[in-house]
């Protein structure tokens, strides 16, 4: 099964994709994680992309598409979930030529929730680990959507439950202006991807208004409803 998880920054894509990876036995490919890893190791690719990353801008398509192409080659192009790709119509067009996508999981949320969640995100410093936590405690209703999002805390403050490494706040999550810029980039450059796929690929639209385990259950149910899971 080849899936895309799509949604604005802070919508929990990484969390859901990691859980789906183990539940479905598919491989999660996250371009953001690949870039963070390359930047940390100060590789040639890392040096090329760091300025875009630090400004909250998209890395140019020709670089990102190559990175994705290589990542897909490593897994013989099947049974994956793409997290954070495609983020432009150009990327979606390139992807169409490489593999077939079975469904898009489209995560929805109000901007005020996204900002709160993004500022409160803490991730594992071990690049081999996908530990992901959140300090925000959100209970509110906006436009008739009731959000109940308790914090996702590690057992020991600041330490990853899964591997014992330290947690940290992503540099691009620290600065409110940068978060807002990434949301604008999403609206202007990434949202058109939805219109590119409408009518071509099956969509699963889901509000991120409950804790991850419930959202993942809803996604699995929807995958059954459209016949991708027995
Ligand atoms: P993420 O971890 O998905 O929020 O991505 C963090 C940053 O990596 C983004 O703000 C972009 O600078 C870059 N990035 C990740 N995926 C892509 C993509 N598909 N296209 C362009 N830039 C990307």
C-alpha cells in the first residue's frame, strides 16, 4: 500500500505516520527528517538545504525530488507512507512518474491549534528514533470542531521513552514568526497539491482533534472503508 500523509505543519503527520508504519508494516519516508539528518551531519546536501530550512521555506523542487527518488529506490518503490512530500504541485507531478499512490490521508486543523501544537512539540535527538512528544494541553471548540488534545509527555521529563536520548525543540519550532511563515508557505505552495490530486486519488479527510491513538484508529477504519485494508 502506497500512501501520502498530507497536512499543515503541526498537524501531527509525523506522529500518525510513525504509528501507521508499525501497524501496517510499511516504510515511513519523511523528507523533513532526511533534511534534518543531513544538516546535523553537515553533509554537502545539508549545506545546500540549511538556509531554506532555517527560513521556514521549501527546499527547491529539483533537490527534494532527487532526495525522494533515492529514498524510494531503497525500498523498491512499494509499501510506504510519504510524510511531508509532495509539498508542491511540481513534486506531485514528479512523483506521479515514479510510483502509484493508493490514497492521501489529508489532516485538517485550525491555525490557532497548529501554532499551539508546533510550539509545544519536542522530538528525540537520536536521528534513528522517531520519538515525538507534545507539552500542549488543548481543550477548545472552534467552528463546531471540538479539540481534545491532552499532552503527550515522556515518563521522565526531557528524555525519550523509546531510546533514552534527550528531547529537543526543533529550531524551526522555536520562533513564532517562523511557524507562521511555514503556515503561509503551506497555504500558498502546498495546498494546491490537494486540487492536483482531487479526482485522481482517494482522499481520507481527518481532523486532528483527538489524541493520536484515536486518529490512527480513524485512519485505519477509513482505509478499510475504501477497501485498502481487509
Ligand atoms: P517537516 O519536518 O516536514 O516540517 O519539514 C521541515 C522543513 O524541511 C520544511 O520547512 C522545509 O524547509 C523542508 N522540507 C521538508 N519536506 C520538504 C518538501 N517536500 N519540499 C520542500 N521542502 C521540504
